[in-house]
């Protein structure tokens, strides 16, 4: 289960990725980060949708 702490960490990680690589991370990169951050837990479909939502929000161009 994605906790608030993990979702904030993911959003920060995405912003750092953009800052240092000058590109957006892929969904797979974000999933790998979340799996690493959570540890021994299999992500559910709802977790994957939340990760995708965070990625889309953080990479949306204003």
C-alpha cells in the first residue's frame, strides 16, 4: 500500500529526476522507485494507478 510518505517521496524523486536529467522519468522508473521504497510488498492495481497519477501531475507542463 502506498502511504502518504511514499507518495511524497515519489513526487520529490520525480522532480529531482527532472532537475538533474532534464527529462521525465518513465512509469516503469516510478514503479521501481515505489517498490524499492516500500520494500517487500506487491503493488496492487490501485497503487499503480496512483503512481501514474503522481507522474502525470508532476510532469504536466503549465
